[in-house]
C-alpha cells in the first residue's frame, strides 16, 4: 500500500480512515473521493459517483493508485427504505471498484458487515463460515459482495481483502441510516440532554466496535502477509456485544442521572433481530493478528471526553 484511493471518503468510516491513512502513508499518497464536496484540504480530493465506472477507473489511473479502499455504500435501514437504489449503488459501486482494481492491478479492500447474516445464522459466537441467508437488501448486497470479492481473487488474482464490521461507534462523523446508529446517538444525547430514547429494544444484543479499532483493523489486514490468509474477505471482527441497558449503565458511570427510555422502531428492530447477538472473530485473530483495544467502558470514557470537547461543553 503506497498510493491509496478511498471512495465514500466523507462517510462514517471514510471521514476518519482518510486521516489515519494520510498519517501513515503521507498526505499526498491518499486520494479521497466522495459524491459530495469537502472543505478538508489535507490532501488530494476528487468528486466521484461510484456508479460512474469510467471516472473511477480514470481517477485511480491518473493518481497512480496501487490500492483501492471502497467504502461508498448505503447502510441497512436506508437500504431497506430504498432497496433498488441500494442494489444499484452498493453492487454497482462495488463491481466498478473491483473492475478498476483488476484492470490497474490494485490491492482492494471493502467492508462487509454483521448484516451479511440472517435469522437462520447461529446467533451466538457466530462462526466465520456459516449459514448466510440475510433478509434485508443490505444483507443481500453484503453476501453478494463477499462472494464477488472472493471471485475476483480466485478468477483474476486481485488481492481482495475485507472484514465483516459490527456496529461502529465514533465521535467524528455520525452514521446515517444504519441499524446500530443508536449506539452513537446515545452518547450525543447523554451529553446534550441527559437522556435518550432508544429505537432498539431492551435486550437486543449486537456486536460493536470503537472506530480506532476498526481503522487499525483495516490497516492490519491490508498489510498482512498474504501467505497467512486462509480467508481473504469478510473476516468476522468485533470488540464487544451489548444491549441498550448495558451501554446506558456504562454511561451512568460518568453521568449518574442519565435516563433511558424506549420508542422501538419496528423496521430497525426487525433488522436488528435478524442479526447475530455476538460473532466469533477467531479467524481474524489467528490469520492476521486482529485485536481490539477498546471494551465498552473504555469506549464510553473516550466518547464522552471527546464529544464534550466537540460539543464545546468543557
Ligand atoms: N452499522 C451498519 C448498519 O447498521 C451495519 O453494517 O447498517
């Protein structure tokens, strides 16, 4: 990885990944692209609609990219509201990014998700290799994407790599249209209002990870010795699994009067209920040394500190 092109650079992950990669590989060696304009001038930026295959190819070629990190996608709840748009954007963008990687010989990364699992998947300690019959458009996209990445590797020799991310929590860019977004919103509301109304029901467990661990996982997997990779794509990764009352209890260690109530959103609850309670990340650990450094309390401490500063409440 020396010259890296990132799509969806202004999204939930991209917003922080660009900075992380620029700090490691040099500002001028990371080309950020997104469908929206940015004010950030820390390095090269180009407008890109990922459904435009020719422009994606041309940008990567002109930049001399040796690596494509493809992040642009709709998240689960939005994809459920706009399934055809999700298909066109998530699958169209992915195949364009894979084609550009094949044509230009780029290493390739794209994230899959816990959304690639479905109601018939074992719910606890979900294995790396298991039943995947998701019931959401997002999940259909993710499973198809996992298979497509494997195909581009076995058929064309493209160095495709990827992980199945759990819900990601960060204090920089807010997610939009995801099912796990509550675990980000809750910290903002805890600071701003001292209370939160959760759209996910009490007792609903989902895997989660703090963004610094997610970014490090991307770098570690991309830098991993390919000889050690038995899987290449869609590695289960997770740092913690919790339900809403547990994140509320973690927040109360710092904001004792924090109040939690519920107004369950049936659409997002149904998606959450179809996903695992906890996944097994042992393949990622043994094949490329994945590890997460933040547990729930460490993440809560850091989130509250950073958000207080961001919201200028200190
Ligand atoms: N965080 C994502 C979502 O909720 C899961 O990949 O859609």
